[in-house]
C-alpha cells in the first residue's frame, strides 16, 4: 500500500511537471504570435492560467490568457504598459495537432493601457509627478456632488456609473515666481474621442513660501494650466474601442472590452 501511494505521488508529480512544461511551451508560442499581432518590439509576457493546462488544450478552451507588454513607445510616450485578458480563448484542437490552427475565438477580450506617472510627467514638464486616485469627496462642494471617484475599478453593479470620467490627484513641483513649489492638483480625467483629457480643477500648495498665504489668482491659473493636457494612449490591444478610464497608484488607465471576438489571418472581428 505504501509503495502504491509513493508511486501515485510520483506519477502525479510527473503529470504536473508535464502540464506546466506544456503550458510554458504554449505561452512561448502565443507570445511570438502576439508580438506580431500587437506590432511590438519584443515578445510580450504571456500567462495561461488554469489547471490542468493539458485538459484545456485537449478541449480547445483556455479559460484565461493574460498578455502584458511594458515600456511600449506610443507617440511621445515611451513607457506605456499594454495588457489584454482573453477569457475563454477557443481554438480547434484537431487544427492545432495538424499544425493548421490560424484563428482563435474569444468569448470576451479586455484590453487596457497604463500611462505611467514618469511618462506623463515628462510630457507635461513636471519630472517629479506622482499619480494617485483622488479622494471620493475631492471636488465635492457645499450642497453639490462630487465629480466621481478616482478608484480604478468603478464597474460595480450600478449601471449609472459613468466610467468615461473620474478624478485624479496629481502631485509635483512647479515654478511659482522663481521658486520650485510642491503642489497638489485635483483634476477630472475623462475619455474624449479615444484620448485622455486632464482638466485641473483644484490646487493646494504643499511646500514653499506660498503655503501659508493665498496664491494670487494669476499664479493659480498659470499652475493649473501646466496640468491641463490631452494624452493619446494609442490603440488598445486588438483595436478594442476605449470605453473606460481609471486611476491606480502611479498610472492612468484606459480600458475597453469586446465580446465574441475572432482573431485570424484577416485581423480581428467581433460579433
């Protein structure tokens, strides 16, 4: 009985090793294909989640495939992060075995890009820029309502949530009357024609000689204008249409999704 148990453990161990080994080979092949599809300079990271992999391969249904590429150059931005989640990526097992598989059917595809604080800071000329979700009441005035939350995940159960705009807190040093001054800006982040629009609304002085007295209006307008900009994140993975914006510590997020996606030699189609 003891020998049988040991034998079973060894067999299971070998199967697990084979499973992970097969997954690693598949991830490598998918990475090569996705590099071509996304026109990247290097192979993206590919992770095929779910166990056992061999069962998913046998039935031709991969429950969760995650792709990620870092430091992608998009226009004037050079550190754009690109991610894509393929939920239930289906491929014909007989075609794979025969070496003829040339298309993937995906139940749902979620694509997102991340614009890092360092990249955004260089773009607007504030090299020490930091990005954080704004407090929920950051732009709430007396008797009014807030512009929205800066949380990256706002999907929630409510269908009334507008995911094309949110609030963001931007901190950095700017020149005020010849003195480098640390400021905090609360801005509205919105999605307009596929671009990210940053509209500064509120300014606070963090450090500097103006921290104890009101900043003259002309200086305040000038500082806020430095944060006022539009950013083009480029196309989302697989040309998914941008539908939502978000904020996480250190980055601005643009996201979109598509259902019933077919990826093949002719490109990508939906529906």
